């Protein structure tokens, strides 16, 4: 630091001349470099110029400049490095396909934004999880994909503000800004700067994507959540938007203070971690397998079909992704021409009680396998440490699922007497009703008023109406989220009760009741003409729905007979799939019988799956899946790593089929899940027809423009006319007008429905999710879509529904399963977010 004027220092004239010379040399050098840069840029195409501009962004070159330190995972293979350079400068990579399975020409730009295969979701989730991990270092109560509070009639300035009851953001954290109680919400967005629709100026591109996020969420976060919102916008080449940079700098400051480290070192480390995460996920977009075709291993034994849906898509009751329907025996065909219409009534084909009874009998026959005995053989494959917490057997009382105290919803009715004698602030409680195994009561009280007038002798008194949960438990560990509707019954006209008033709240020890302090004026309440009071008695009702509680002794095994799977951070889609497969008893038995003796469960997928199924059946607590995911090779971003349920199902089935080869359970997978369809082209004017029978493991149904499963099936078998420039080449007959279509020849015992809820918007070059209402029946009759009718009808009972809430960037999966497999359709919800 200079503390005196320069002329008073001891620097001599020679030193000053040397400083000037060095400065002049730097000036000349920088000028030459700028001229050289301009000359190079003048010879580049517009795309190459943009790539060079992107490469100069702060943080974009972090992966290229850092030392390849293995302990920090800062290393790349030769092929990864070459792909990284190609992505950096927008060069087309070698050894890539010419066409994408989605039908578009394959290119670097297309690969970076194509939703096929779910790789853009992996890229988004990698950034989300990286930020969440960093925030956990210095923030409090960090949540991934937190759900926003339900709205209660709030209106917003911008029409684009999200009002979805199931809206979720990527991260919620406390203490990032201000005190430890200040909440901050963040939502990530990774865009492709090389896309045609992307603004060429990167500052404008970041502002554009940040503004979209802010218009959608910021006002709701500020006004409803009373929190701050920061969109985390990144380019897939490594650059960061203004808001994301602010969050990174704040995190770096707090981490540096906590670790007593240099701010420069921390921010550099953070940028490098994010740079590698973006690079690896972009390489995965470029090199990952997107093929939707699957070659069956046993074409001669095929009896099945799979019925599934698109990336993060869903059969829509709420937002459903995957639907499984179990049908016993081999599905037989019914006569049907390709253009037969389906006679539906309220979305269902006509079916009689005898057909339903046969369907239920076949399903019971499929599920009546002694899985308990087969599970005992797995004990020999597990270490004592892995089985120490597993009991030998459960009693009938422990497996009793008729106890309804654990149900998710309930109704409370409270006839409160002696209203005129109530003292101010005195609590009047109803009898408890058990929901989620916790006591819920209606709480009524008289609230004193502040005004006194002749018109209101009560002095402004009001009725307080609240819902109370677990009121006698003072423990600070429990909490439970619930929604409820509160209303009074009009005793003069019971058919016209009061308009219900809705509440949403997370109940815990210090806020164990929630409702309205001024629900109704005392004057109106006690006026007999109004009808609310009769014989000094009022009737209050509450309908509530609660999520599973946290921080309490929730014994899922004893209450329901089942246990869940632990979430590793972003494995809800996998856990939902595993639960649905577990409840197909014939499949579970075959998994138990696979030969896996002496193998390592961390490297062998079938053995790891056996272990998970065994613990789901025998354990009394939630089951971990880390050994299963390690066997997938997910630590190395192996091609098995899919965030798309459909792709995960196929790869998992491939592994199991391979392991079953040569064993007595060989052929079980195609026996359960494989079906056949006939693709045909029939000429109109000449006697020529071409057809080919193909096996299938899933049927992708269109959701756009359809209302239910039957309409989607009709769309699937709809005839396409080939005429004009699109005539069919009919061999020696030349080009002919023809009809092209498909018809099913065999459906499998277990049918997967896969709904196509995403479509690619050419204008925005982004995938858009279809959130339209979509109906599916409990019983599904597919006889009209079969070529020939067999002895048994192709009738299915709904077995499981995988539900996805969120958008194409992320969300959460749960699964509803008809665990009993009967026509009572008593479904259980399995969620790993509890």
C-alpha cells in the first residue's frame, strides 16, 4: 500500500522507466492479441464465432484448466476430452448416428436438447443435486423438490404465474440470505446456447430464461411463501446467469467462512464442480443410447406386451406416468378389423359380471404362488449383518391391513352443545378421529370482540373454528402436512350446508391447530332464523386429507403389511417401478429362483434385486437400494443410468432375462410381459398385401387430443392412407395407393401402458408436457383391438399407477398399487419422500 505521494518514495528514475516499459509492452501485446483474435473471428462462421464467445465465458473453461485430480473427480477419458472439445466449439462429433429415434436428424445441437432417453433430465438433476449438496454445508433444512403451499384464492399480477396445487421447485433452503429462518427457493434451468431460437447475445439469453422462471414462480414465492426466489440458469456449455452467479458467490462466502478457507479457492472449486457436472451430462446427451427398440431373446415363446408412457409422462388421474394392468393367463384375441370402433360408455367397453369374475380368478391364480418359501432361499445369499434385523415370521395380527387408523383421509363431525354457556377462549373439542395414525379433533371457541353496539349485543364476538392434530403430544420432533375443509351444517336446511372454507398447514407441536379465528359472527351463529343453531347446539364438520407424518413412530409394516424403499436423492422413479414389479408374485418368485450363489450383490444386478425383494417381503423397516444402484454402475454414469421409467424397465428386464438363461425359470419375462402386433400394408387397387408380426414389451399411447385409454388405442390402430407422393412400392405392381396400420395379435398377462405426455415444440425447440385430463378404467377390455378372438377375453384389472408431479425438468414419483390383486381395488400409496 502506498502511504505517501509517489514522488516522496525511494523509487529511482531507472525503476520508473522500467515500469513504463513493461506497461507499454503489455499494451502492445494486448493490442496484437486483439487484432489476431479479430482476424481469426473474421474467418469463422457465425456458429463458430458464437462457440468462441461461449468458450470465453467465466467458468466455462474450468474443466479444461484444472489439474486432473482423481480425489475430486476432475479427470476425463480421452474420448470424453475429445467430446468436451467438440461441445465447447460446436463441432460435430464422430461416430454418432445419422438419425435420432425421435425421427429428427442427429446433430450436436439436437443431442443437447432432445428429451429422448431422459438425458436432459439427468443434466438438470445433476446441477440441482450439486447445488443442494453445497447448500447443505452452510444452510438449514435444505429440501430437494419441495412442494409449494396450496393457494387459497390468491390472485397474481401475471397470468403466467403458476397456480398448480402440485407445483414444486428444485431446492428450498434456510439461511442462505439473512437469518437462519429466511427461506430461499431456487429452480434450475439448463439451456442449449447453440439452438436456433436462442438469442445470440448470451446476456440476453440468460435474462430471457431467468425472466421465464421469475414470471412463473417469483410472485407466488414472494406473496405466498414469504421467501426469496433465485432462478439457477446455466448454459449447457458451462456459463451461468446473473442470479446463479449471485447464489454461487454467496455460497462461496459462507463456505469459506465456515471452513476458514480462501474465498477464491472455494469459488474456483464450485465453478469447477459445476463445469464437470455440465460437461459430463452434456457428453451423456451426445453419446447416450436413445433407442426405443428392444430385441426379444425368446421370440418363439412370446405371450406378452408392455404398455408404457413417455419421459416423465403419466396416465393422468393426477399426473400419472406408468400404468400396469395384470391379466391372468394368456390374453386371447377377439375378431376386429383395424378400423373397428370401440363401443364405450363413460370411457369403458361393455363387460358383464362373468367377464370380471373370470378376470379376478385369473389374477388370483397368477398371484397364488408360495413366495414366502422361495424367499427363504435368499437368506443363504445374504450376510448375517444383512439379515439380523429381519424377523422370522409375522403374525396374522401384524399383517392385518383392515385397521384403518393409517388411512390418508377422514371426516370429523362434532355436535357442540351448550353454545350459549361458552366462555371466551374456552376450548371445545370433538372426539378424536384417527388419520395417519394420529388423533385429529375439531376445536371450537368463542372469540371476544372489541365493538359494542345495539345492533350487536354480543359485542363483536365471533366463532373460532380450528382443526387440531396430536394436541396432547408436546414432542418437538413430529410434523404432518394436511389439507382440510371446514363447514357448519345448516340445521334448518341440512342439504344446503355452509360453503366450506379450506385450510392447508404443516401441523407440529407449537402449531398443532389451524383454522379461522373469525369463522362466523356470534350474532349470525346464534340467530335461530339463520339455521346454524338449534336447541343450543351447532354441528361442525371437517373433511381432511393428510400426508404421512414425519418424526413419529410410523410402523408401516404393522399398519399396512408393507414397507417402502429409501430415496437416495433422485431415485423415486426407480423405487416406484421396483414396488410395482415386487407385487407381481409370479415375477417375484422367478427373481428368487435365479441362480446367483456366490456372486457379489454390488456388481450383480439380479442378486441385488433378489436382496431388495427379500427385504421388502421380510423387513420391518424401509429398505435401502444402494447395492442395487451400484450394480447398475451408476457411479460411472454407465448407460444403465436412466431417469426415464420406460428405459429403466427395459434395461432391468434385459439383465434378468440374461441371468435366467439356462435355468428352470428361463422364459418367464416374455411369458409375463411380451406381446405381439401385426404391422401391415394393404393395397387398395391390386391384390397385394405386406405384413410382419413383431413382439413388443410396451405400447406407447398418445395423450395429445385423446381423453382416455380407449381413444388412445383407437388412435394407435388408426389406418394411415398412403397416396399421392407417399404411395407404397408394391413390387411388380409399382407404386400403389394403400392402407397402412397395426393390429394386435396377442396381449400379455401383465400389460404396461406408457403414455406419451411430451411433444417437441419446433418453435421453442423444447419438449412440452401435456397436462390434460386423461382417464383410465379399473377394468380394461381390449378385445376390440385384437385380430382374432380366443377362448378368454383380453380383460385387465388395474394393478398399479405410477404418478409423476412436475414438469419435463424434474418432479417426483409415487406409485399406487392394488396390493391385494382383487376387484375391491384397495390401493396403497408408496412414496419415498417421507
